[in-house]
C-alpha cells in the first residue's frame, strides 16, 4: 500500500480530544493478511501492560505506517534536533 495522503476534514469526538497516554505497543499477526496493533500502558514497577487500544489492519497498511513514521521522525529530528533512542526488550 502506497503512503497516499488525502486532504479531508477530520472530526475528533470531544471524548478523544486529549488522547490516551500509552508508552508501549506491539504488533501481532492475527490471521491471513490481518495484524493487530496493541497500544499499551506499561508499568515498569509491576512488569505488566494493559491494552489501551487495539486496531486491526491489513499487512500493506503496516508498511505505509512504517514509511510515514520514519519520514515524520526524520523531519522532527532535523527540525527539532532530537535524538531518538531505540527501545530494548519485547512485550510479546
């Protein structure tokens, strides 16, 4: 799937305006070409994570997400001078 940007209005329901805090995620194969993206709230003190949101996506969408995120992080690091640290370990 190509990273295709479309200009359109995006409505954000008031209950979702502030977002939900997450500090971890995982990608799980479900079946066929479908994958689950789990966004997690991980607690270091109890070594446990809670799924805050789960999304089901097609495999092609994962590649488009990767491309968009890499580009965005590159842009941020160039303009903001930020360094990104690669997380270690796995929550799978």
